[in-house]
């Protein structure tokens, strides 16, 4: 690997491991092909190593050293192993198991039947596949938790940022074309007649249940919640604070097996049945009817947003104040509407912007605002106006133009050094076995526990 690749790989490896999602890990037709390493009672599969190598290639790495990928995966597994023994890290096994079941049901909704899905993913049965999903989520949770515990006090001084830049400036990548965007987003409001229609439908379903239909069967037929409908609307082992407030308030005010009246949340309208409650954990079923706006309701929202744009352009209100006052997007309304990039900054690579938004931005200059347009956010229809705050042409990273970016790189390097120090401290007391096919690897850490020659 070149020095440049080593630096960028070092800075990103833990985020790459932690951000790998279920779809990245489980691909149709992919088979597990053996154990690459064992760390404590944790296992690294050969397919895990290949998956991370493929991911790096997709991100543009021209050279890939399999030994380096295995070493980073072993490091992560050691974090998971240590996290499970850390009494200050919450044991969320029950919640993760239910989350895995929900992911399984969501995947199932994309196939005509369970057999077709299991064949596509090369699992013998649903139990085996759910276990695989659960293992991925457990590794992600515990790896992140331990990483954060070890690095929570990491910080860098301005001198350390300067030293980092001077040491690595010839290896830092060129910044691609970027823009800075701010948005005001609205959920189109349903008319009272539309709301009443949804509530009447839920009341009728509740009435049918009282007349002898089961809540489970009605949820399978009518619920629009992809995560629970196939399972009769059931969510198990829900921790207080896990669900949105209207849902939780309604559920916890019920007696066991009692069904709520229709309630509204940000996802739509629900009726809820409390199954059981024990301390801070409860099981509940629900039937969701989404608050999907009509074309006329979307048009009304667009008109309102265009009028807000008119006030901004006329100087009667700033975009920042309008975002705070009118935007429904909690992620941006308190930050002047600024949309964060992949690295958490206010800069976004132009090529990463979705096509629907790029179309609206075409021809705009710095400071211009789009007309109101329809978009989607978390599978909900929304309307937006977007301001093009700044345009940053492609350039080489410098202290003058990219101080915050360089500071984050220096901080990531320090965090990774802290992780390496922690890992090395645990090597003498941790059982580690690496498959013989990696005998020729020259690892940075002494994973093979070879005696050090004087």
C-alpha cells in the first residue's frame, strides 16, 4: 500500500467497519468460507476479510493488502470482546435481537416468500439468517461503544494540527468539487377531512377486533409499518425511550391486552395493543396507517414554501430564522438549515448529491434558492427549498482553506493511536488464533505472540 493509501485507510478504517450495514454484509448468493481468526470467543470469517477488501476497492483503493484488512478486523473483534466484559457498557442484547427480527421482516417484504429470500442469501432457515443479522448488529454496537469509551477524551491542540499537516501534507488527497447547502423542509399537512378518514378506518379496524378478529391478523392485512406488519404488528422488548413519545405514552397508559384509540405520531396514525409490561421493558402490537399526503396537500405545502422564499428574497426574514421557524427537519432547523456532509462538516461533494436535488440546483449561483419542490425523507413525502450557500472548487488541502478538515484528520489519527495502545495492552492476556494461510503476514501488532528477538 502506498503511504497515501495507508494514511487515508488508517483514518477511516474504524468508521468503515462500524458503518457497514446489513445489506453490505449479507449479499444474495454469498457463502461463508471458513474462519480466518479467533479472538477470545469472537470469530473473524474469511468472508469478512473479503468484504472489507471489496468495500475499499469500491472507495477507490488501487492496492489492497489482505493482511492489513485482517489485522483491522481482528482489532475490531478484540474491541467487541472487551466491550462485552465492560460493566459500564449497557447490555442491549434483547433490544438488538428484536432489531434483528425487524430487519429480517423488512428484508422478507422485498421477496415473494421466505423460501425465495433464504435461497437468495444462502441460508438454510430463518433462524440461521436472523442469527447472522443479530451477530452483525451486536458487533457494530459493542465495537462502537468500546471505541467511544477508549477515545472519549481525545483532543488535539492547534500545534498538533499544524504538526499533522506538515508531516502528511504531501499525502493528503485533493478535495473534489464541493458545495454548501441549507434547506427548509416541510411535511405537507393533511386536511381535516383526510385525517378523519384515516381515524375512521382505524376505529373500524378496532371495532372488528372487538367483534372477534385478532389484532395480529388485522395488522398483517392493514398495517403500513414494513418493520412489523408481517409479524402481526408485534414489537418485543421495547425499552422506555426507544419509540416516539406519542406511541410510548399511549402504550404505557394501557392495561395488558387493552387497545388504544387512534393516536397520531410523526409516522402517521396508530392503534396500539399493550401485550405485557415488566419494569422498563414492554411488548406491544400496533397497526399503522401512514399520513401520506395527496397531490393537493403537496401543492398547498409548495405554495407556502414559495411564499416563505419570497419573504427571504425580499429581506423580510433571514434563511436562518425561516429555517428555525418553519422547517420540520430537526437535524437542520437549529443549525440555520445547514445540511451536513459525510464528514459532519457543512461541505458536500457535488457528485454525492442525489439526482433529484442536483436537478433543482442546476444553474443556481452562490446565494440562490430553489423553487419549492417535492422530495422524500425517510420514506415520507416532503417539500423543500434549498439555498446554495457556497461553491468550493476542487483543490489541494491547505491549512488556510481546510483547517477544520485537517483538525478532524489529526483527531482521528490520535483516536486510532489510542485504540492501538489499548489493543496492545490486551494482547498478553487474550486468546488469539490466526489461520495458517496468514502465516506470512507481517502484522503491526504481535497477534501471533511471537517471542521478541533481542
